[in-house]
């Protein structure tokens, strides 16, 4: 039973209760009171507003407390009942719309004069937002920890760039990627100085785009202090400040050098494979480890008349004869699932609609662990062999069926059959009984295998097989396949009577009686040794090509070494000769005769010409060894740059560079600019005395058939660039020789130069797979016409 206050205190208690109620109604918390049995005696109006549940005698807690938290409040209640002390607990209460929110529940006992507990007062304070904030903080902390693990595991560097002050903060890994010691703190400017000059433009473009889009992403090379080059991938995002501007960019940097080198090696290997594959007449194709075809050589496209996109869109089965597709898929699926070689005969549709028989084989390519990485397959046209075999089989079957009607017809037919078969010498044609023993033998068999008929008839046809094939019972396997499918085909080594081997293509066909029982076999063998040797020769040539490529790479390395020696060791003595000769002329001229001073000036001129010659030779060699990276370029840009190079010279002489219509072309930018520079330099240098230099440059794109030039492909688009001047010209007999190294048409005292400039121009045009011609007349100017193939 709940305890109650004495009668003389009831009036005081009632007054106290009124004050308590007024105070409770003013508070934002949910306030309630219960007796010792837990029956709710009072609840503030906010209780009803929040929960929508009547507060008195209605099992309130069970209705509004979250089921998972009910034991929490009940345990706190029981512990406090036992101890008589206040309690505190966190739990979720259900709003009147059914949503739960977090509250902190606090309760405290009310005692009478004797110190006995007769009531409890409680307060529920809403801590829902506090709980959410704590959960979000925990999630953020967890995310940060995961991010830190990812960054450390991926060896990723991080940075924060202040876009207003250009100051940058970076991680230790960031410094390591740039080749700095972790205790050194470089500036943003120092970091940018490590970027490869050729990649600075791409970086600046990515940075400018980031300022527009907020996202930064680019790849570039950096050069360490020791001169080594490393590839990096940079990603970043701009964070806006509280105003309208931007405050900082945060991002990551990753060393991708190994990936880049692997990609380059992979591309080179694939290019070599494609070049070799496209040079072969057989159909060559590859598939991934799941059997999906992903590459075809040029022979496939030429044969089918379909493009790669068309074959992919329609499926490779589109070119297979409808009657062969189901078995084709079954055999291919079996090979992919088991990892065994694929060997199958089927018909392919040619571009003119004709179907021709192909022998397709594919083998799996495995890694060091024996796991299949891809499949490489070939398809060889065997239509002619098939037609001959089918013709022979048809004739044999027709004759056999006819001769079965009468014994006389059978004898006559047998004689005709043997006469026909016996005269065929390019194919070994024989018949076998049910056990595989030879029953007939033609001249072709005697020619190919070396046995006379009396030596081989009655013996097993396994005599022609190698010991290895007999040990694995290949002859029996072929006979069983012929029984099961009607025909068995196979290529492999066979043995002649003299022990020599030959590469044979074999077709075994099962023969049946009227009831369909197998009574024997016909066997046709063709000697393909020459074809096999040709295929082996192709493989050998491929290996030789690989070896020659290696030697060429070695020669290029030696050439680079020579270029280094030329650019440093050879030029250094020349510089000293020029320097010391100049000092002698300047400081010792009073001690020298006029003839002596003239000798020293000639010495300086000779050293200067030698230095220019070395630099031109280096330029010529680099045009052969540098990478050829073609870019689609608006020719107005390089023409404008070269015109700017000669602005001062032309201003002094009153000369003019006139630029007509230009176009876009696929060029190697720095080599193309070098070519323009050399041609314009020649035009300026060889201007007629007393007349200002004049150069006219224009370009247009047309098909090769539209140009009157025998060296151009009529089906190829070319960019034609014309550079003409009004200078001293040259004799037309030198139209071809003018491009030879060291070819000079004028004395070195008349016009300065090394005779290498136009050779460099010719080499650059060759690097572009183009054609250049020169025309001129004495004192009537010169014209250079350049034709560059275009893919636009």
C-alpha cells in the first residue's frame, strides 16, 4: 500500500501541490509524479502534448518507452526503490506521431516528516539533438580513421593549398613522392619547378578547369634532383569559404610510375603482336579468360567485309554458318570450361556471301601459376581440301552404293574406284576396315608415306603415327570420333617408311552399310610439311624481328650517348678556343701583327662554324630518335610562333612573311616547328641582295587523288603546306640533292650554314610519313611543297 501524509498535513500538502503544478507547467521538460507502486499521479501538460497518452493510471511507460529501453527505466526505478536514492537513465520516448526521441530521465523520492518515501517526482529532458551530434561525431571519427588507413595503405600523399596565399601544407608521403627529405619544407613554387616542362601546359589547363568546376585531376611527370623522372596522378577539390570566393584546395597525389611503365611495355608488346598478326593471311583472334572474343586481325575484316564494331554488335557467330553454330558454341564452351585446346572445323561467311570451311584452333595462355589469362586462336581456310575430300568421298560412296546391287557392278565399280584413286598422287587415299587395318593404297599414299601397297596392306594404319601418338592411342581416338560424329580431322606429325617425319592433314570418314553399321573408313592424308615450315619460318622471322628491335634499341642508346658527348665534351674545347682567341685579340692586339689578328679571327670563325655544325648534327640525330607523339594542331599556332622568331630580323631588313589560308593537321609539334623555322630561315638567308626577304606560307587539305603527285595515296587525305620565297633560288638540277646532308649550293663565305638544315627538314617530313618536294630557278625564288597524311 502507498504511504500517505498525516491528516493534519493535508492542507499544507495541497498548497504545496498547487505550487508544484504551476512550476511544472512552466518548464519545457516532461514532469510527472508517481506513488510507491508506480502509479502515475500527475503529468505536466507537455507530457500529453508530446506523447498523446493520458498520464494517470494507464500503464504510461509501457505505451511510450521504446521496447529496447523499457528494462533500463524499470531497473533504474527498482534500484532507486531499494536504495531510496535518486536515479538517472537515458531512453527513447515515442512522440504522438510514432517517432522516438532520446530523453534523459531523472527521478527523486519525496519523503514525509518521518523520512519515509511516499511519492516520486521525475523529469524527462529531451537530449535528441545531443545524441544525434554525438552519433555524427562518432561516424566522422570512424570515417577519418578509415580514410587514414586507406591513405597509408595506398601510399597516397595529401595536400592543402591556400588559393589566396599560395601556401601549401602536405603530408610526409607527399614530400617523398617529390623526392624531398621529410624535414625540408618546399614552397609551392619549388614544387611546381619539379614538374616536367612538357607537362606544365597540361597541369595549368587542369588547374584552370578546377577553378571553374571545383575538381582537379591530371597526370604529369616530375623530375627529382638526381634527374630521374617519375609519373604522378593529382586529384583535388576546391572548398569554398563562408564568403563568395574560394579558400583552399585539398587533394591527394599518387606515384604511378610503375603503372605508366607497365602500360608502355604492354602497348609496345601489343603493337608488335598486332603488326605481326595483321601481316599473316590466317584469321587470328583472341578472347578473354571467359571466352569472350576481343580482337581480330586485319584478315578477318578483309574476309568478312565487316568492321570490329559490326562484329561486336552482331556477335562473332554471325559469320559462322547457321548449321555449325550450335556445335561451335558447345565445343568452345567445353574448351573454356576445361582449359583444353580448342580444335573445330566450321564454315565462315565471306564478304560476298559464300561460306568456306575453316579449321579453327585456340590455345589458352597461362601465367606463372598456371591460371588462364587469355586465349589466342587462328582460323585457316581449308575449303579446297574439303572440296577435294568431299568430292572423293561422294564418288566413293556413290560407287559403293551402286555396286552393291549386283556383284558384277560391284567388281566394275571397284575397278574404276581403284583406277581413280590410284592416279591421285598429291593425296594419300586409302581405306581401312573396322579395326583400322589398311585395305587399299593409292600412288599418292606410296609417294607420301614411302610404302608400296604389298608392304602395308593388312597392317594397322597406326604404323604411320609417332611413338608418342601411339602411346596415347591417338589412332584409336580418331577412329572412335569418326564413328561417333561421322568424320574426324587432325593435323600432326606422321612417320614415313624411312623414319623421316612429315606434317599431315588427315580426314577419316566412317563408312556404313544400309543398316547404318560402321563397316570401315576412308582416309585422306595431305602432306602440309611445306605449309608447316612456312608457319615455323614466320615464327622464326618474328623472333628475328624481336631481336633486331632489341639491337635497334641498343643502337639508339649508343646514339644518345654520342649525342651527349657531342653536346658537352666536343663543344667544350670549341668554347675555350673562342674564349681564349677573343681574349688574345682583345688584350694582346698591340703585340700582334694585322696578319696575326686576322688568323685569330679566322680561328674564332672556324670554331663558331664547328659549334653550329655540331648543334645541327645533334638536331638531325634527334629527329630520328625522339618519340613521335602526334597531336591534331591548328597550323596558325606554329606558323605564328615561327613568324615571331624572325620579327626583329625582318623589321631590320624590311622583309615580310605573308600567311594565307591554313588548316588543321596531325603533327609532332616541336619537330613541325623546327621544320618551319629551318625553311623560313633559308628563305631569309638566301634573299636577293638589295631586296627585302619575302616568304609566303599557306596550307589546305585534299584527297591524294586531287594532287598531281605519283607518291601520294589517292585514297588518303593530305595536308599540303606550301612555303615560297623570292630569293636567289637554285638550279633545278638540285631539286633532289638539296635535301642531302652537307649539301651546299653556295660557298660558305657567301652564305653561312652547315648544309644540314634541309636534311633536317627532310627527316622531319619522313617522321610524319609525308612527302616533300623542292622547286626553284636561279634568281627566281624557291618553293617547298610538303604533303602530310591526315587522319581528321
